């Protein structure tokens, strides 16, 4: 067995080498790799590939062929693995698509009935190791990429061919790790990608949250649940028809009393809501109301005084406010009628 310090040294050398080699496209539309040398670079591997997928360290998925889809468009084919250290290419033409390597594994599929769409339909999905060997028998109807977490969503029983999005695939969803172990069983109607450690899951039409350890930290109890807002501190949801906000542990940060979200002020980390015809701004850093609710009539006055000139101050004028065109009586500053 090699001493640990030697293995760490070799890993560091490999990673440093991979950082110095980068893909390029030549004048013929082919792809290869260049290597940095000081302030310059030179062709390390000539442009012989039709497509290069995202790599991990020194391993890249590359395609050597092109196929024509039934739509008449070109798509890469004849996939394989390229080791940048040794320049060795492993042909893996039985696979319809190989995605980005995450650590030691890449998501791939084979035996597709159709490969014309965004995703190959009828294919079976699994994982390949860095030598192109299958980690387990390809059996899933879809696996979403590993991103920055060690588990990825998988689907069983869904139909990609008729789906307009992943939400419409059907079947059941769960999560696997890079060893191919199902750390979360396929019990969800949908399981999404992880963003900053959390993912949306849906069961029986209700939304919840899963963390990257495979624990359902927010039960599926919300009518909707958005991706996290305001520097990933607040998840906006709908409960009993009202909007509010929670954190990743289902603690209520913003009470579920609001009718709709009007605006996001990302720089100030402020969320703007409407409640009973009034505007409310909430500071997400302090989780407190920063502007007291104002009736729409007050907002009309502000909009009128700001937007209308002296000559334009007719008895009735139109204003665009909160995504709705309104006619306003300037004598009383009352709303007369909504119109588009």
C-alpha cells in the first residue's frame, strides 16, 4: 500500500495538471484541449472530438461522432471517456449520453428508444466509474445530475417521452448516493435538485423540503414552496391560500397571512407583500416589517404626484401600479376601475 502522503501528493499533482489543461474549439468546429505554459498555451490534444462534456479532475466525457435527429438537427454520439493525464480514450458507444463526472461517478443512460428530445426517452439510467465501468445495473428511468451534494434524484416508472418538464414525468422519485445506494426510497411524486443543501419534494400534491443528508426536514404540507429567497434564508410557501416564509427546519419566519408577493429587493434583502389591499415590506435580515402597510389610495397619491405633470392632472388619469392598470379619480384619489 502506498503511504497516505504519497497518495495525497499524487492527487494534488493530478488536480493541478487538470487545471492547466482546458477544452477549446478549432476552426473546423472540432474540440480538443490546450495546455497552459506560462502566459501562453499550446495544443495538448488536437481538435478531434464532436463534443466535450463537463469534466472532473482529469476525466472528461467526449463524443467522437455526430448523429442526425428526426428533427434534422445534429447531436453528439459515440461517447467515451478521455483521461487527460494519459491521453487514453475509452470507447463507450453503447451509452446514449454521459453526463458530468461528480467525484468518481458520472450519470449515463443506454438503450434509449428515442434520443431526439431534451432527454433520451425509454432509456435506462445508472452510474459509471472513472474507468467506464457500471457501478450497478442500469435500471432507473431517469437520474438527475449530482451537483454539489452527494445524493441525486432518481425516477422509477416515469415517462420522459410525454413530459414537458421533470415535474410532469410521473412515476416515483427518490435519491441515490454515488455508490448507487438508495438513501431515500422512491415514495415522492417529485424530487428536485439540491440548491444550497435543500431540495423540493412533492407527495400527494403537497410540497416539502429534503436536505442533502436525505432527511425530510419540512414535511409535505404546503400547497407550493419556492426555492429559497434572500440569500437562501427564506423559503416562501403557500398554506391555506396564504403566503408566508419558513427556514429549512420548517420554522415560520414570515407568518402565513399575505395575499401575494409583489417584489424582491435582493440588495436590501427585502420582500414586498400585499395584504388586504395594503403593501408590506419585510426585512429578511431582521425578519421585521420595515414599512408600515399603506392603503392603495396613498400609493395612488404618490404615483400621481410623481408621474403626473401639472397639465396632466385631469380629473381622471391612468396609472400602472403593482402590475395592474388603474383609473384614478384625482379629486378623492380613489380607485375607479381596473383595466388592461
